[in-house]
């Protein structure tokens, strides 16, 4: 089996999944102790796998299985032989027409019993996917589409059209009051939607193989209650518009009771949106350059905080709230991890005073650019920061995840795709101070030394 390196964190923040070049490693995030190594798979699975993810803190694991199209491969080889025999000195130019796209299959297994629970086969690439309690979300970049399958039985539900796949987020386990209100007069709500697999859409470019009768039991509910989830994404045609689609499911998670679609245009004085994130009850959106970040109330779209990072383009990641929800982490360009104290972040939008035409797009900052950046009074002051990646290659490929210690409000961890674990200490009452306390490699031999930790 061939492995493509990746890193992911479960939505509940309890498990880190790292796929190395020879195995899959699971670590829990309370003490970052090693949990499990996976290097054997059910019979019949051979080849290449990527993008490994766990469904919360369960034994259910998903990954993308790469399947080559042998028929097209042979056809390509025959064409190359014909061209080489007619003119051996002719070097064929590579083109997108001659490149063969692999067929991908999303495989879901029970890692405790090493058993396949289900497969969803897609014609062409699966660019990304999410495993959640309500939906299995499959993203197709070439079509600007997101395919939704109900997790409970792997039935196809619907397709979200015109989605910018780099800018879509999903969140569940948040109550949406308007959807549960029987007096809601929103005409976009649809009641008692029941899904039958015989009415599945047929897409010219998508082929779904979903005949597995196995049912995935995720959580047994003791009480009869509804389940809520939200999709937030940028419209592919209207770059300035953010769309929210909200669903309410019954206790079985098998039937969609209500759904609603809302449109929202954030005002950055910018031409579009670059980053969208859902966190707790917050909707985070950045401008198309990434240097302006707004934090909204996801229910009302009320602006809660405005962060201006500076006159440079930014890629944002590592968004996380600490235990008491007073500090938010942001990783900028996969280079610095920065902490912001929400009580000290502006509650008014200051974006209109920052002109995007003055943004510097060169990779290397000149002395004058760096000087202007430091003296710019409009930049939102961070609480503290630390450089986590020094090399440009690491900044491009060494993805990072932030985890706050739930039992210690002065401790934070950064887990990276190259299996590096960094432990930081900071004082919420003392600005600008962040200390690297530990820097080590995560392996199946790593054990958390509680006694040693207590001495520190």
C-alpha cells in the first residue's frame, strides 16, 4: 500500500490523524499520547491511499482510494507506441487531454474490526471530503460541486452547485432557532423531506456506486431531539456573496425536516472573499487578499470583531478558540501562529480606511515594506506570536493544526504534518510573551509522561 502524507483533526478536537509514508498514526489531544498505528487494511485494498480522516472520536476511518483507469492507460500506451514508431525523434507534448484522471473511491472502514463499512465511488477525482454525523461531504473542484450523502446509510441526498471549493465550511451540533420554530414563515423552508435512493440524480461527470447495505451507527441518542448543521461557502459566480445553507434532521438523522438558504455580502471594501470558517457560533470571513478578517454572529450576521493583518496578502489557517473562548489563534501563511485576545479586538469595521491597491504582493518584503508594516497604526495588535516554520518549503507544505489545552488556559499545542509537535506556554495576563516549551517528533513510540509534566 502506498501512502500520501496528510494531517487532519477531528471536528470535536479529540483526535489527530497523521498519514506518514508507511502508516497511519492516531494521537489523542488531551495528552498527545499515541493511540493507534494502522498499516494493514481489509483484503482487496491495494494501491494508493490519501487524505485520511476519523469521524470524531470513533473507530470509523475514511480515506481516498486511488484507482487507475486501466483501459485508458492501455490506450495511451498504444498511442505512444504508434507515434514513436512513426517518428522516434518526435517528443510528445503533454497536454491535459492526454493526462488520465484517476477514478477515486471514498472508503470507510471500521478500524477495530478491520472491516469495510461502505464505499462511494466517484468518476474522476475527489478533491476533498468531510466525515460528519449528518453528511458525508465530497468535493469536486472540476465541477464546482459538493455531493452530499447521508452518513447514517450512505444514501445520496443532493448536490450543492456553484461552490468555490477552497471556500466552504461545515459545522454541526449548533441549534438554529428559526428552523425549529413552527411559526417561521420563511418560504424557503421545506417540511418533511424524505429521501429515496431511486430518485438519485444522475450527473454526466459523476458515477456513484452506493449499494452497500451496511448502516453506520454513530451515536445512539437517549432522547428524541433534532440535529442541526450549517454549510457556509462562497458563490462561484458571485465572488462577493457568501451563502449559508442550514439543515434540521430528525433524531434518526435519516430525514431532513427543514432547510433554509441565506445570502450574505460582507463589507470589506474588497472585490471578493478568500477565507470562510465556522467556529462555535462564529462565522469568520476574510477579504479576497486575506488581510482583513471579520468575525460575525452566525445566526444574525452581526459584526462582532474586525482584524486587520497588514498591507500584504495572507493565507489563514489554524483557527481555534481556547477553552473559555477569550483567545483566538490564527496561523498566517503557515509561518506565524498568532493569538488575539477578543476583548481587545475592535468591534467596529475599519476596512474602509485600508486601500487594497497599496498591498505589496512581492514574496520577499523590502526593508521599507517591513518598516511600514511595523509602524502601521491600523494593524490589529496580536496578543503574542511565534514562528513555527522557517523554510519556505515548510510554509507551503507542512500544514499545521492548533490545539488549546482544555485543562490549562496557558498552554497550547501546534501539530504539523511532518509529525512535529510544538508545545507553547503563554500568559493571558502578560502580552507579547509566548515560550516554546517542547519540540519533538510524534511517533508510535511517543508516550506522554504525566509525572514529568507535573514537575514542570
